[in-house]
């Protein structure tokens, strides 16, 4: 009897310790998937209907769990009743019904050139800016997040823009607001697509990265399926559920053009204590191939303050709030060239045979490098967080874009490295960190020469 009780006690102890260990190891990565998509698909927008075949486009690989249901989602009447206040706040960012991040008026002269196509060809009359979002359970952020996007679209020209949103599983009114927003956006003249998805990246038995990649491709569905209906020089702006200002979005677009970059990213932060911590550490890699800060095998973030501890060049430019090159980034909001997606060479994906377990944005950057699109940069004058309150704090600490650009010097332009780091850190979890070949799993494919610009 005593032996039986002892065995039961030992078993319970082992189960408890195992659960604690899994929580510790998985904390950062669960937060990653939940943040990237807290995202059922039906199209309620005014873009092209998805074709059965996609001539000229990339096939969107979607797992069975992500196949469109075709069933319209019914709005909740109670949540629907609260939508008008949110719609008003989105369309008028000076509306004070909701407490949200206050943004300064940007220096629009700096960005005016973005409104005009580089030439007057027929192709340049197609949309040139594609805004994509995967959203879940974030109605509280919509006034600031979508308000800034709508402001940006108005400035760039609605006919130049497409807004594509994938929403799923929300019960806080997110879907209702996004659905009710459609008539206003159509009246504005912008192409708007709202889809819903029942994909749950954290569901038992679900390949999390495959699900997240499928969701990102779903947000880009119209562009991937109908490349001929977009300007060849289209820029995609992909945003997470962040608090962001119009000037943040415009600055990322500006720096992509100014630097002749293939991708530009913000710096995203989180508050795990009194001080902010760089958030997207599982994805981002510098030109050393290493993470932005050192994480030991015990998963401690005690060195999170010491960004680019082993990269003096990046550290100096970060301190000066000047753009710098990296191997991979996402960081809450990113803008990137649509060229390799329009021609079907790249899409978001999970790892293939022989590849380290990693997030789809890091794999996306890896594929960009392999196709000759390695001009990837962080723009440290753009700082975002995942709530209005915390973004106020981070902007008070790090500064708004306008403050930084007022003090630009002659060394703003990045000196681009044409080759990626030979080795890049693989970190499937904190306890398993190794450096692997940057193109692991892509061989025998030889990286293409840098594209003509």
C-alpha cells in the first residue's frame, strides 16, 4: 500500500515538473504564434473572387484545416450595436470616444513622392501598395491601428491601395467592426477584402508554422492569384496587431525607396517589467547571423537590454536611430517588395526537409536572400508595441519618427552587404541553439545574382 502511494506521488511529481518545463521552454514561442495571429475563409470584400486555378500566380499551399468554408459568418447583434462608435473613430482619428495613442502630424512633404508612380505606363496605373493584416480579438486596437492605415491610404491615394484583412475566432467585436467598415472603405475608393478563417495555430495536432504561413498567404491571396493586376513595383505592408502611427508606416515606405531596400522593418517592443524589451527575438537575425540579444539555454531575457552585443556596426546605427542591414526581421510591421511574390518565386511557408524549425517570417527572409533580395533593413526610428498604452510609453522613451528625421545626417544611407552571413542561428527552443548554414535545406539551389534595381 505504501509503495503504491509512493509511486502515485512520484508520478504526480514527474507530471508537474514536466508541465513546468514545457511552460518555461515554450513561453516565448507560444507568445509568438498567439501574437502573429490570434486568426474562418469567406470573402466579403470587393477584390477578385479566388479562381479554381491561378494562372500566372503562385499556388497557395493551404492545409485542410485552412480550406475556405464558404459559409458566411453571422454577426453578433450585441457586438454589432457597438460597431458605429469604432467605425467613427477609425475614420476620424481625432475622435475622442476611445483612449488611444495620440500621433503627431507627419511631415507630409517628406513622403509626397510616394503618391506618384515612377512612370505613366499602363502597369503603373494598378495598385502599388498592398496592406495586409491577420487579426484576432483586438477590437480595442482598431481605432488606432486601422485609423492610421486609413489615413495612410487617403494620403497615398485610395486607387493606389488595397487593404486585405483575415480575421478569425474573435468574440470581442473585431469581426463586426471589420465587416461594418466595408461600405465606408468602398465609398473611399479603396479595394478592401475581409476574409475569416477558423485556423488556430495553437490547436492540438496543428503544425503551428504551417498554419501561420497559410494565414499570411491568405491575406495576400488576391495579389498571389492575380499578379497582372498589380504594379510590378508593388510594396506590401504587413502589420501585426500593434498601435501604430501614420508616420511609422510612411517612414517604412520611404526608407524602402530611399535605401533601395527589399524589406524594411520597425523595432517592436514588449513590457515584461518596468523596462521595454525587444520583442521579435525568435525571428530577427543580424548580419552576424545571431539574435538581436543573447538568450542563454535557461531562457533568461536578462540580457535583453544589451542589443547587438556582438555587432558594433548595427549597435552604433541603432543608437543613432539610423537604418541598418539585417539578415531577417519582421518586428510588428514590415514593408517589402512584392516582386518575388508576383512572379511566383516566394510565398510564406513552413520549413522543408533538412531545415531548422523556425518561424515563417525568418524563412521568408531566407528565401528573399536566396532569390537575390537581401537588402533587408531595420528602421529604428519606427518603434511600436502591442497596446495603445505601452506604445505611448515606448514612443516617449524612444521618440516619434518626426523627432528622429529632423536630425538626419549625411550618413543615412546603408552600405549594403551583398552576401548573407555564412552561418545563422537556429533556435527551435532556448535549450537547442546552433549556427547552421544560412541556406540550409535550399541546396543544391545556388543563390541568384543580385537583382537589377
